[in-house]
């Protein structure tokens, strides 16, 4: 029987990587974040500190627990510093070439029994696993954004992933306080496969003149009990990200029902990417009172 996972490496210290490192360290794991960009590592540590301070203020973490968690966190730019990790979770930029290079390098430095996971939103786990000599020990762990707040982790088995690997990472995610949903290795997994076509359909409803921005969002909030209207949520995710995910679903599943809505593509062409660019279906000039774009 393989020994317990105690040390986790996280490759890519962006918005997802820092969140994964946060929940790992908070729940007793030793966590080392690796990034090619030292500024990302500094920013990640600052973000984790700020988010843990907020937890302390709210009373969900004690000052002593915060100090212990921060002491379990390390950062590095050298792959060899991850050599002793029992599990490495990759959360680098969503680019297949970058991810394949990272996994090839990890495979060479890690001990033979170490597990590999990817947080990819859209790239095939089976294809990423195939660049390593341990596809049986490779799995998808898809955390949701923001990681410390969102309860779900999608667990994705590649074609070669063994039951033992699956059970070991399920235990890790559980220790991180998460609830898991298991998906086959298909484009979009569960959440994006269901959510993105709904957001895309809201764009079609707007394009076809079914209703205006405010009415579409109000209808789904109050009529379907969604915490956020679909156009607000699309702005929050980023309209470029929404188009990218629709393109993956469309290209890989080959069904015309996944074609990105032309109005959504037009927003991206205009550079109106949603909240992050200050304008999307809403104008965020006054962030406390977003106004529909027209
Ligand atoms: P991000 O741009 O915030 O962070 C990516 C980080 O990866 C950056 O700090 C960058 O410097 C680093 N990086 C790039 N190349 C690297 C390399 N070769 N080695 C080490 N680090 C490298 O991106 P993000 O939003 O955190 O997304 C990361 C991953 O998580 C992607 O695969 C994305 O699809 C997935 N994801 C994102 C979300 C989301 O809502 N943002 C949700 C679920 C999953």
C-alpha cells in the first residue's frame, strides 16, 4: 500500500494555483508553489495571507492556525525542489504545449510513486498523461474559482488512471474540505459542459431580441433560483474564456449546438471581456452599480 500523501507541489501560482496552495496548507499538507515568474509567487503569497486574514476576522480560522498554515507553504522557481512531493497539481496557463512540457519535466524529477494531477478546464487528461511514463498515476483535479470558497472539485479519470490513484486523490481532496464529483475525460467535464451552453444560450436570447440584459438576468435569478444572472456570470468568468470553452466543446464534440453565439464573439472582438476589462454585458465604471451596456 502506498504511503499517505503529505507533501503537495503546485505548478503555476496564478489565481487557481494560489487557491489550491491555500486549501492544501490550511488542511495540513506541506505545499510548495512553483512558477516561472517570481512576481507571481510573491503575489500568490500576498493573496493567501490576505485571504487567511479575512478568515481570521470572520472566525473560521484562528491566528495560530494561520501561522501554522503559512509555515507549511514554500515557493520556488526550480523544478528539482518538487522532487520529494507525493502529489503535484499543475495549475499553469491553459496551453497544451506549456502543460506537456511541465509534465515531461515533472515526470523526470519526481519519485516513481508520486502522483500527477492537472487543473485544466478543457484539455484532455488522457492526452496530457500520455507524455509521462506514469499515465496510471495521472488524474484531473478541477478546482472551482475562487478555490477557498467553492466546495466542488471535479475528479477526472484519464483512460489509463488506476482505481488506486483515483482513491488516493479523492482522499486528498476530502482532506482539503472539498466535495467531489467524478467525470469521464470529456470536453468541459460536468460543470462547463452544462453551464457554458446555458450562458451561450443567454447570449442568443439577447441577440434574438427575446429580452434585454437586465430582464434575462432577473428572469434566471428569480425564476430559476440562480445566485447570479447568466450575463453577469459570463462577465465574471470573462467573455474570452466563455468563447474559448464553447470552441473546445464545438470542435471536440462536433455538434452545432455548441457553436459560440456571434454576439458573444463580437463582444470579445471589441475587447469587451467582462468585469476584468471594465466592460462586457455590463459597464463596470462604477463597480458598485454595473449598468447594462445598452
Ligand atoms: P493564471 O493566468 O492566473 O495563472 C497561471 C500561472 O501559470 C501564472 O502565474 C504563470 O506565470 C504560470 N506559468 C505559466 N507557464 C508556467 C510554467 N511553464 N511553469 C510554471 N508556471 C507557469 O491562470 P489561472 O486562472 O490560475 O488558470 C490556471 C489553470 O487552471 C488553467 O489550466 C485553467 O484552465 C484552470 N482553471 C481556471 C479556472 C478559472 O476560473 N480561472 C477555473 C478552473 C480551472
